[in-house]
């Protein structure tokens, strides 16, 4: 199991506290940004469009992207360039992944 974690995010910390720590890989995607390939693979596991993973309340989004028509690839490029735009936390297990907002979603996911 992997958790894509931002320690500055309370929802991400809450989710991390709900899961067993044994065998969990914690990925600090803010300080170690995902590659375009990694993010594309994660989106496929989540079965969502890249636009659904964007945090549209972030200042980076509002200043640089808001109101623009963007392709799937452009959304991915924006998240690779600015990891803060990625919704969090994301929990990945084998062939599935999920944004755990609210954090308690991870409990259903672990069943």
C-alpha cells in the first residue's frame, strides 16, 4: 500500500493515522514530485479524469490556470509542475487508488 501524503495537510495526516503503518510506503509527493508517467498511471488506477484531481482552490490554480480550456495532458502537466494542485491524500493498493476525502474513506477501501 502507498499513501501520497502532504504532511502540511490535516486530511492527509488524519488518513495516515487511520491506516496500519506496517508495509505502508509514504510518498511525500510535494518534495518528491510525481513524474508525468507516474501521475498518468495513478489516474488510470483511480479511474478519473485528470481535471477531477485538481485542487481548484489553490492560489497557483487561480493565478495560472483558472478559466482556461485545458486538455487531459495539460492538467497532468500542471500537476507535475505544481504538486500542490493534486488532491490528497491518495491511497494506492495494487491496481486501485482513491482520494480519501474525507479520510475515513480509507477504512472502506481497506476492507
